[in-house]
C-alpha cells in the first residue's frame, strides 16, 4: 500500500540548513542507519550481547517509549511486571487501566509480561537476578522486553540472547549517547520477526524522521558505542572518589550508600 505524497512545490523555500536537506529526500537513510546501528551495537568491546543476529527484524521508533507502548498494546491482557526501581514511565502508563505488579512483591506468572532494563537503571549494573528471572520466564513462556536504553553509557553487560526464547523485544535508544541526542528521539526496536503492528506498519510506509535519523547515523559513524567509557572513565573515577561515591557500570551514576547520584560532568571537569 502506498501513502499519499505532498506536492513538489517548485518555489518552496526551505529554512532547513543546506547541510541537512539531503536527509529529507534520501530514502536510503533509514535502511543505512538500521544496518550501521546493528554493527555499532555489536562492535562494543566493553559489552557482549550474543545472539543479536537472531533478532532480525529492526524498526526505527520515536525513542524507546514508543517501543514500550507497543509492548503494552500487544500484551494488554497480561499483567505487566517490572522492578520497583525501573523507569517511572512504566508505572505512569500502567496505572491507566493496565494491570501491573512489582517483581519484588509477587511470584511470576504465565499471565505476566516482563520489562527489565540492562543495565538495571536503579543500580547502574546488570541486575544480579537477571538470569534467574529470564530462566523462570522461559519456563512460564512469559514474554520479556529488554530495555538497553543505557547501553551507550554502560560496561560489563554480558548476555547470550539465544539462551532465552522468552525474550521477545529489544529496545535501544541514542538518548544517553551524548548531550543533545535525547532530542533526536531515535529508538531502535529489534524482534525475531516482523509482527506488523503500528511500528512495523509505519516503518514499511517510510514514515521516518529522516533529519533525526541522518544526524543519528553520523553520530554512530563517528563515535563508538564505548565512547563514553573510553573517554571519561578517569574523570568519572576521580569525581566519584572526591565525592565519596561508589562507582558502578553506568558512567552517568555514582552511589552514596544505596542512593543513586547523577554525575555532574560540568563540575567534574572544573574540580
């Protein structure tokens, strides 16, 4: 099915800078970005995500939240399960008519659907119960979404996706890669097959934010997925030491006892 296209006005004057105009009309930009993004994730020397090639359906989304929303839609009859310290978005959405319960409070059921961040957002590291959770989801055929939004600021992630058939969706984002990238609103969803939902449908019609994708494509071509740790690890350690913070595997956070502290890199560079 083809979608209607706007008229090519001959006298239309763009306020868009000339350097960005090619992105608007290059229909190959999204496909190129998807290909480059997969290579970018797989190229990490600080993290290992084995079995990424088994998730061969790749879609571009409006940030990771659109991926979450379609996971809710697909499993709206199930009870959603996530850890209490997960991204507040999950609770904010689920309280409007969806069933949910924190993983800490109730036993997992075959009627559940699970969302967990890798690294776990609250602790800044891969959750120590991640593999036990995935093992139980396998036994119960409970669908799982792994949220990799913090992967560009993480290290020591090690998972073999082929061991867990329960993993249905992988959610990635560029929002943590560098300052300003959060405003591109570029997310990437990987699944084992095209499920023809709203995300797959709009991707098939070419309904992309090409400017954002073009900029994102240049970012991942010029900065490795390990860039933050390779560049700022010494600054991070120095800041944590000077402020009596415990280090973790997420370069954006330090910990004071059990309290998560966001690292202020403006202060880190002037201290």
